[in-house]
């Protein structure tokens, strides 16, 4: 439990999740013991063309410093430009720059970005080399098992990343074709770990402290990255740390879950504005309250709430 690859002590990281891992949520995860948070993927092109909305995604809250910024793109010069600027702007707030080479979304891969780069290893190498040259912090790469079952190349890809100067790799054990379905292949993570020298961050299907421990033991990876298992459940980091330290695993009670959901909503209202934050929070509230007695019946009410005080009133009835 003393591993400290890039940030605070600990081996459990929060995965980058577009539309989910906002800075308030990331801060809550850190309070719960998360060792490293990632921004959601940020378009290098958007930064290059100075899009205000894209730039906003770079905000890092003091509690999560230093954090990882994840970018995506497929033009080495634009990636290098974006990284230089991020390093200058964020300075000591930045732990690492991570390059997304795993996103399966059609709108991303059709531009040759995300997991499309797994089909163009030479271009991926050029991107990593340009990124490393431009960056003042370590550069890491997140990718998948391969494009599809007929073109599994995570090992070759990891070796390429290492040779190109990456400081670590994060491997999601699914192919692009699988999107998020099926089971993540932990054997591929173990294979990558056994054959490269830079740290490997294992990712896929960690839904509680026990699966995190299992992945660490099974794959021998250096750290684990939790995605969907942290949705509405930032407590997972406290649980993972407790289990790995052989301490009692403390599960949150209903009050802690509701209080955390309301804290998340309140803080977001402050940084995004109440109108937008309340709508954005609907999915988070559904996750925070999943399985709580009476919550399903309140869902329609929650989804029509327009203010923080309304949300407060509705959620308080669950405690
Ligand atoms: C809603 C959502 C958004 C995601 N956005 C990103 C992203 O911005 N960058 C990225 O590298 N992966 C993204 N992912 C993939 C996750 O980081 C992770 O690799 C994947 O969910 C598998 O981990 P899990 O089984 O713990 O969820 C996203 C996943 C989800 C569910």
C-alpha cells in the first residue's frame, strides 16, 4: 500500500470517464482515498483551437492536485502543442499527461482518434514520442486489448509505448469491438505486465474492494483503475485501501450515500450553475441511490427537480 507511482500513496486510481468524472466527483474520490484522478478525455484539437468549453475541462481542484490530464487526438504536432500549453498552465497541478488510445466511440474513431490508433501502431508511436518531447511531466498511454478479437495487439502496443518513452500504460482488457460489454480479459493485462518494464495500470471490471485485490494479485499490475465501479460509489477507494491494508472494510450507510450525493450536487451548483448542475446530477443521483429502499419510486421526482433545495427535500426523505 505504499506504492506511489505518480501521485498520493495508494494503488487505486479513478478512471477517466467523459460526462461522469467531473472535478467535484474526483475530489470526493480523493477524500475517500483515491490515489490518482484523471480528467475526462480532452480534445487536443479543441485546445489547439482554443475552445472555451474544452479548456474548462482542464480545471483541477486543489484537493486532487497533482492530477492526470487525459487528452485525445491523432496529429502529433497538435498533441505536442496542446501538451506544452497544459504543462505551462497547470504546472504543479499536473501529475501526468495520459493519451487516450482506447476510446471506442464512433465519433472518436472515425477521426482516427482513440482506439483507432491501435490499428496504426507507427502513428501511435509518433504521437507518444511527440508528447514525451513536449511534456514536462511523465506521459502515459491508455489503450485496450486490441481493435477486435482478430487483431489483439495490446502487448505489441505496450512495447511500442515503452520504446516511445511512455512512463506507464493503462490497459483495459476489452477490445474496441466489445465497447463495455462482456468480461474484461485480465490475462492480457497479466501478459503485458510480465513483458514490459514500465508500470502497468490494470483496468476493467473492478466493482468492489475484492475485485481490485484480485486484479492486483492475478495480473501483478502496479495499480488498478476503477471506472463504472466508482459511479455513485466513491467509497470504493476507502474499501480498497482498507482491504489492502488488512483493515476492516467499512461500507457506507444510507445517510453517508445521500450526504455525499447532496455534497456533490451542492459543490457542482457552485461551479457550473444550479440549472445545469441539477440536470447533470440526475445520473449521479441514480447511481448514489441505487438499491436504497424507496429510491426507485422517487426517481421521477428526482428527474424533475429544478433546484438544489428541491433535491435536498426529496433525498432527505430516504434517510
Ligand atoms: C461513461 C464512461 C465514459 C468514459 N470516458 C472515458 C474517457 O474519457 N477516457 C478514457 O480513456 N476512457 C473512458 N471510459 C472508459 C473507462 O475509463 C474504463 O476504461 C472502462 O469503463 C473500463 O473500466 P471499468 O470496467 O472499471 O468501468 C469511459 C467509460 C464510461 C463508462
